[in-house]
């Protein structure tokens, strides 16, 4: 069965006036239930994880500063919103959702987190709405439990996974692959194990051809026993932040390529949602829902 991490805290509102769309975290599970892609049984509720899993990735000093809401105004500005206890709790719960989804992925081939994909969180600081890096925490968790040795992170959010890349820059056991908009944030990019920077306006055909060419070779070279997939939908044309021009259907094809490859090669895959900033919330929810529909079709 497709297991999906979801907790009501995912939709906790941001401080007044903030435009980051949290409502998708409420609408996406509703849509999946409404259309029958999932039933309540598919969902599980993550909890606050043991701190040891978080400090296996993040500097303890940074993490405890977050917990105690002690970070400086400058650091908070980098994250993008004023910090409070609930928002930090939310990130810890999201990280737990990803860790548990990793275990479900090993059992069932694939598992998802309705939130997560906080790939701009570095070892020692947060950036761009990201405080704790859920998939990095998931990767270290799997290795600590001896559930995976060699891990591949496929980050197809339109923004480069700079935090993830920094976390694993000296770690040969985790390969970071990021395909992103060249002109998108972060403007100073980190060096992933493999970066593909795409020109403004790159559309379905070119994007999908590059992915189809790259992915099989990459998996053949890396030989991962676990894959993380960051399926951000800010690659689509209508996105307010993304510089790429995929159609809704192109984004679905992208997910299909990744999920099909994992399925055929029997490599467990955990998906976190990442970004999506189209002006119409329906487009965002539809694009994310496609990832779940495909997971159901391909794996179950
Ligand atoms: Zn993004």
C-alpha cells in the first residue's frame, strides 16, 4: 500500500502577510481522498522525532538555537519568515514523516511525504523557507539503521538543492543530482555531484529528453540501493518563481520517468513535495496529485 506522511501541523499558517502557500498541504490530501486515489488508510501521522536523528545532519548549536528561537534576525531573514515554536515543531514532524516514509518505501517500493523537500537547509543554517533538511535526515537515518548504503538524491525542484549538496559534499555514500533553472535561486549555487542547469523557458521536450538520457546512466554509475526524489512542481510554466516552462502534463511525464525507473530497477524511492508557486492553487494541487496517482498506478 502507498503510505503517505501527513500531519495537520503541515498547514499551520505562517505569520500574517506571508505569501508562501501553505494551503496546498491541506488541499492535496483532500483532493487525493476525494477522487479516490487514496483512502484514510494510506495516510500516517508522523511525530516529533528523536533529536539525535536531526543532529546527525545539522549542527547541534544551530538546531538548539532553532528550538529555543534564539537565531538572529539576519538568520531569520535568510529563512524567510519570523520563527516561532510551532514552525520549528512542524519542520521536525516533517523530518519524521520522511524518515518513516523511508521505511515504508523499503517495504512497499515507494512512499511519500505531503510536505518536505526542504533542500535549502544547510548543516548550520536555514534558507528560503527551509530549516531542517528532511531528505538529508532521511538519508542519514537509513544509513544509521543499516537500511541503505549508497543513496541517490534526485532533486528536480526548479531551485538547486544547495543545502542538500553542502551537507553531502564530502560524503561519497550519498550522490546528489540536481536539475534546476539556471536563473533561479540560489544565485550562488553549490556544486552537486551532478548539476544540470537549464536555460530560461526550457520546455517539456528538451527537459524530458535530458532526464531520459541522464537517469539510467546515472543509476548505472552510482548503483544506489535507495533513491530520494524531490518532485517540486515549480518547474511548470505558470509558476511565479520558476524560470522553466513545463506543462502540467510534462511535469507528470517527468514524475513517471523517475518512478518507473525506480520501479523497474526495484530501488525503493521516497518522495517529498518541494515547491510549487503557480498563481492558481488548483494547478499546484493538480501537479502534486499527479505524483501520487502515478505512484498508485505504477507500484500497486
Ligand atoms: Zn523550489
